[in-house]
């Protein structure tokens, strides 16, 4: 009762008044009500933190599922283009992953039109393709099979180490660059030779992971499985071109000088892609490259000048210190317990005129004390200048 009759203090500001109201509201509640409010507040805070952490992960999973769905739809569309759905045919332009291109055409035909694929003529073509693929175990056939496996392994490694954490589109783009190099006359004609080109030379490698020790980390997990699937997809020529015929790429956080000598085609994921110039593009590319090269050379020259100036300043300082040390008298000092000084000055540091060196003082200690005296003399000479 007395607490209610007490006059209220005037609030100094709206915020102070709000604090007073909240305080009175809190004090008016029972312990159970206060406990209930604390529990609710803690629950809301935990939910907010959980939402902040999980929502980005959920978005990333949804993006990956969407990319996989687009990949599947695109594969079905390309398969329908490859095969008319009436009979089985072998494409003479099929890439060299498999010598039996009927595998993918028959597979999609069975899903799409069972009756047409199982007709008498389709069965004869399919059986003929199957029998022709059952080659003997002659050395050239075994060697061909080993080469197919090696190429798939090399391309899978390149995708894993170069774009393992990127989206499906980023992985496909990196694989497409390697496939474009295999078809380009300026590069080797096999996947493994393209991927590991320059890995054993001192001039540098074409793909960083082949010479920076990244391959000591064994590929594993979902990213490795995806890389293998993308490699098989690209080697079977089922992918749709997305890099504009690019043969080069680099990460978005670097700016190599060679990029000025190429034509930028696209940016996919964490990589920027380039192709060789064509026709009249060469003149503009040469100008861009020369300008960028001049900027790099100028920057390097300025860095060298700054380094040389720093070296000259340091050499001058060292010469001054050496000159002061040569002009300074060489005092003979000993520890305080065994030395006597004829005079001291009161301007901040003792000045030793005559010292007696005890036989107990070692040569190392004497050398250290001499160096300290030289530094003190150099500081005094600098202050006088």
C-alpha cells in the first residue's frame, strides 16, 4: 500500500519511461509467469538461430535438386534427338568413350516406345550391334578398353579437383573445356594427355591440381560420384554446349595476364571461360594483351624501384652506424659488481671514462657491453645532428 502511494519520479526521457514501465510490469508478475516468459523468449531465440543456419542449407539443397532435374530433362531431350524412336541406329560421329553407341539409343527407345523398339527390324539391328560389340580379347581391343577407362578416370579427377564444390553446371563447364581441348589441334588428342599436360615440366602445368599436391587427397563422397557421372555424360557427347567453345578458364578471384590474349565467353560458377580469337578478333586481342603486359611490366618496375630505394636507405643507415662506431672510443667495461666509474652524468645515461676490467669478465660479456656502448654513442650522434 505504501509503495503505491509513493510519488512517481519524473522520467528524464521516453526511453527511461519505457524502462520504468517494463520494470513495473516485470515486478508485478509472479515467479511462475516470469519463468514462463523466459522460456518463451529462449525458445524464440533458438528458433531464430536455427532458421538462420538451416535456411541457406535448405536453399542449397533445393538448387542442387533443381540442377539434377534440369540435367535429367536435358539428357532425355538429347536422347530423343539422337534416336527417332523407330529403329536403332549407330551414329558414326559418336565420341570414343564406347564403341557401342547403340547402348544409349536402345535404352531410351525401350522407355519411349516398346513396340517400335521390339519390332523385327529393330531387333535385328540391335542384335547386330550387340554382336559386333562382342569383340574378341585381342590386344588392340583390351588396350582400347583400358584407354576408355583411363580417360573417364582422368576427366573425373579434373572435374573433382577443379570444380568439386561447384554446382552441376560448373562441373559440366569444366569438363566441356577439356573436351574442347581434345578436339582442338593445338592440344593433345586424348583426355589424360590434355589434363596432365605440363605436369612434369618446370614451365608449369595446364591444370593446377596436377602439380600443387592436391591429388594427395583421395577423391571421395558425393562430389566424386557426381564427377564420375558428369565425365561419362560429357564423354558420350550428351551434354549441350554452354561455354561457347572455351578452351581456357580461371578462377574469378585471379586475373592472369594470358586472359587478355583470349576472348571471354561466359562466367559459370567460380570460373571465367575464354576461347581463342577468330579472324579479325586477333588484332584487338593483340592490342589488349600488349596494354596489359605493359601495365604488368610497369608495376613490376615500380616495385623494383621501391625495393632498391629501401635497400639504399638501409645501406646508408648502416654506413652511418658503422662510421659512428669507428669514431667512438672503445671503452672497457665490466659488470657493476666489479667495476668503478670515476664520473657519471645526469642527463639520462651513465658516461664511462675509465674502467677496470676484472679477470672474471668473459670475452662474450665484454663484447656485448661494447656493442651497447656503440649503440648509445650512435644515438647521441644522431641527436646532435
